C-alpha cells in the first residue's frame, strides 16, 4: 500500500463541529482563503484544510514507479479525517473536490455529517470528457454536461499549444492569467492579491510540476465515477454555483436534481474562485447548513 505524507492544518476549537475543506484537482489547500476559513472558525467550527498529494507541502510521488488513482486521492480524505481523530465531518468541497465528497457520501455515508459542493459537477457526469471535447472543438453527444464558457475554452486551448513557462516569473504570470479566467467576468479581479497568492503557491510547493500526476491518476481511473448513484447520498447536501461559473456552468443544478433533498444556492457574480466579495455569503450559508438549522 502506497503511503504519502499529507500536510494539513486546523483552525478553531477542537470541540467545535468539524468541517473538512477539500480543494479541487491539482490545487493546494491554501486556495481556501484564510479570511473565509476564519469566518467559519469564528462561527464555531473546527476547520481543517489540507494539501492533496503531489501539491503544496504534501508528499510527492514518482508516478512512473508508484502510480496511483483517484481512489487513492479519495482515500487521502479519510486519512486526513483519521489523523485529526474524526469519525465523521462536514465535507465542504470545491471543483473536483466535490467529486471526492460525493463519492465518499455514497460509499461511506457514516463519515459525512453534511455535504457542501461548490463549483462542482455531478458524479458520473463525465466532466473531464466534456472539457476535453470542448478544447478539441469536437461536438458533444446528446445528454452531455454543459460546456465551459468560450473564454475558458480559448484560454486552456492556448495554454496547451503555447510553450511552457521558462522560469518562476513566467510561471507565476501564467498562474495569475489562469486565475483571472477562472474568476469570471462579473466581479473585479484583484491582480495584486492574485499575485501574492500564486507566489505563495509557487514557493511552498515541494515540486510544482508534480501536480500533473493528478491528470495521470485520472487517466488511470476509468471507473472512479460510478453512474446513477447520487440518489444514495443520505447526507444533507448544499450545492453552490456562481452565476458566472466559467468551467462548469449549470452543473450545480444537475447535482441538486440527483441528490434527494439537496438545495441549490446561486451566488451572484461568483465564478470558479473564492473571492472576498463572496466570503460572507458563502460562510453564512455553510454555517447554517452545518448547524442543523437548514431553513
């Protein structure tokens, strides 16, 4: 069994209701903004965030010698809970982290007190194939998930074809440009704040290039997303999507349709990032959802 060290940190009192924050693919835990985390902790929650394997300060893997799948990344979530002494927790998930949360809620319902997914896609929907077909300019089969926005497609198509960044400065500029596209077009984009964040992401990574292992793991995980299982989710579920979501527009409604009793919350102006303008609204909704008072 492959063992990888996972970096994590927690905020708030150890006796408070626990929230585990699960970030998306190829993303460090610090993309959960500290102001947002602080609002949850101030609201009486024990908040834990962590770096996925092959991101940030967590361990990196030689994928050619020790390949892994998204099931291993999913099991890392449970390992983090175990390490913090949690039999169960409220899972708050972003982007591909929402796929992890949905699958854990299906497979291990006893470990999920509530589920919150932000900017995510429905489990079993084939999101990766939809994005790849969009980037390749191929038609989508009938019944596919909605495509990303043209701005998203144009940016990532260019990123695939352009030469990779040559040094730290170019790499950080590319990371800022990506964050700008994911941010959406409705809210002001704070380039200075984006630069500070991406400099921190760059500087704290053990190996910034190791994140591509998540793509390799996805390719090695054809059965990771079972189809037609979301009706088995028993945890109270809150689905959050921004009105200017560029990567997964309309996917939130599909999650909410397929999980019994799930509630969909649309956040005006929100894209695929977690900007300061949305922190109060998001934190208030999550604090309510994890309190048992979900009116």
